[in-house]
C-alpha cells in the first residue's frame, strides 16, 4: 500500500464569493496565457457567458486583470492563490 497522497485542490482557500468554476478559469489562464471567455470555454472551462461573469468578478478581487475588453490575464495574486499561498477570503474588491 502506498503512503503517497495526491495533491488536492482542497488545500486552496477560496472565498465565499467564489464559484466552483473559478479555479478552472484561473488554471486555464495560467496555463495558456491571456484568454477571452470564449477561449476559456473552448479550452474546457465553463461556457463563455458564465466565464465572462466569473472573470469580471475575479478581476474585481485582483486574481485576474483585464488586459483588454474581454481579455483576461492572471495576476501574481491569482498565481499565489493557485499555489496555495493565499487565502482568497482575505481579498477585498476594487471599488
């Protein structure tokens, strides 16, 4: 019997305002670079309408940045969250 355990996403600390699709969106943008909601859907993420709403919310909290209208990139904060170095519940929205 192996004692090795797989690393699980459950170690990340999401905030109450986060949706289940948010981690996938962040992972896709980290892996592929700047993406539109349509590209997020094409690469296996949520449908573009949902990806668009979630990307805007993630940008409001600093996990993503708006590179251009409808184009999003990951921030250092987003990378820190994915790398389990940040508790997203501590983030405040930009106002």
